[in-house]
C-alpha cells in the first residue's frame, strides 16, 4: 500500500475535513514517567494526523484564557485551520489527569476539570459548513448533534464516544448514532453499548442503531472493521516501547478519516486502507508523551510503517487440502 490517494470530484468542498472535539491540557502518569500539563485533546490529535492527507484540516474547539499562544502557533504552523477555535476569556482550558497501569492498556482518571467545556456551544464558521468529511471527537452527544445541525450534507461523518456517555446519556447518544456513518470505539465500549459480550454480535446490534460501519479498537491487538457483510481485521504494529497511549484513538480517527477525505471513495477496500493508515499513525503517537511525534511527521515516515503493516498482514494463499494430499 502506497501513501498516496487521489481526490475525486465532489459537489462539496474538495478534500476537506472538520474535527470537532477538545483542545486540552493533560497530565499523564505512567510507571516510567510523569508529564505535566502537556498539549492534548481529541481535536488536537485528529487534526495533526489528518494534516498528512488533507490541506488545512478544520478544527472546532474551545480553550481558556490560560492557553498559551505558543500552542496556537504550533497548530497554525502545521497548517491547521483555526478559524473555529474559540478562546473563552473568563474560563480555564479543559484539563485531564490520568495514571496508566503497568500494562499501558488500563488507566485511572485522577482528575477531570471541564472548565470551558461546561458551556461549550460550537458555532461553525460559514466556510466550514460545506466540509466533506466530519470527525466528531469524544464530546457530549448533544454537542455532536449541534455540529451536525450546522453542516451541509457531508459525504462522511465519523464519530467517537466513550463509556461515560453510554452510561449517562444513552438516549442522546442513540440520536447521534442515527445520524452518523462510522463509529469508532474500543472493545469494552462496544460490549457495553450493545449489551453483548460477543463482538461480532455486538457489531450487528450497534450498526442497527445507525452507523453502517463500525470500527472496534483492540489496542495492541489491532482493530476490527465491520461494514455491510464484510469484516476486516488489521493488526497493530509490534512496538518495543510505548511511552503514552493517550490520544492514540484520536490519532487513529484522524488518519482513518484523513485518508478517506483524500481518497474520495468509500468502498470496503478504501475503508481497509484507511484503517491501516489510522493504525500506522497511532503507532507513532504512543512512542512519545502527548502529540509530539505528530508534529514533524512526514509521508515518508508513515509509508515505512504502512509497508511494515502490509507485510505483517499479508498471508500467501494456503492450500490446506492440497498439503494434506501430498
């Protein structure tokens, strides 16, 4: 698989992507190191990943008066369109603190300060409303619906959610699910949302809620893609060192949606390629704290990981019956 795509003609903005989510400060504790108040947030990771596929991905989020100009410049220098970034002059930026367990899969939330998110009411600039691919980061389902009310017939809507919203806002979440095309969640969330332990059965139950495509992330065990009657499993890259898994799922979404925005087709094969792109991008971000690995990433860097992934996933034809007959 080559790191390239060819945008197709469209009546909507060509090769455009919008990410709505959070721009935040994170404090991350792992068994090996602590990083305090680093740049984070779903919209940050999504756009930094998507910029490798689309020019000027559009970011909609809110930050507080304490958000430094240096961070805004960092995003702007990476050609991210910040016309949708709101600065609240009276509140602080959203903050999250968590501690990862030794296996780097499980984590405990130590502190969540909503701050500016408590009153976040996203208003899309007029130039954003014809965006072709929309990424709804992990936010309140009602806020996700507010965004969808403002966009004009996008080609593809990709959504994330979490167990907190499944627990506390299931009815509103189902309203969101009825309006999206792709849902990306982890295996625990899929079982919780479907109320079923078997992921194949859970995928059918969830897709009946609205999204015709479901991606179930399984961390170091890869990701499963369910679309129509097709199933695809993508392995994760074996990595010798994982520093910080924070933002890996958002990075996956950015790579996945960015590739599809660039490719301009939404077949099962293009979705498989998009899953591999998301997987490749996520493999970079876990190697450092925060989104630093994405700052100066090049297409050549990503191609190297894609080559490894496709080699890892490729299996020559196996003739088991013929082997038995020998």
